[in-house]
């Protein structure tokens, strides 16, 4: 009978391992649903900030004075 209970014990351990793995996957899926939109929002905000900084940089001339055109360039 000792071999029979050992087999049952091994089956129970496998079952518990499968259950734990399922729970970890479910938690990971739930976390990715929450984190992914936040990451996208952060990426969009960063891209917008970079675009604004680049736009401001193109508006400024080499002296850092806004609105004036650099010397030598006349439209």
C-alpha cells in the first residue's frame, strides 16, 4: 500500500502545481491589462513632450530669441 499512497501524493503535488501555474497566469494577464494602457498613455505623453520641445527648438534661433529670424536669412 505504500506505493499507492506515494502515487496519490505525486498526483496531488502535480495538481497543486498546475493550479498554482494557472493562478499565476491569470494574475499576469490581469496585471498586463492594467499596466499596458498606462504604459501607452505614458509613451504618448512622452512623445508629445518631445514633439513640443522640438517645435520650440525650431522656433528659436541660435541666440535663443523667439520670433526673430537669424541674420542673413531673409524671405
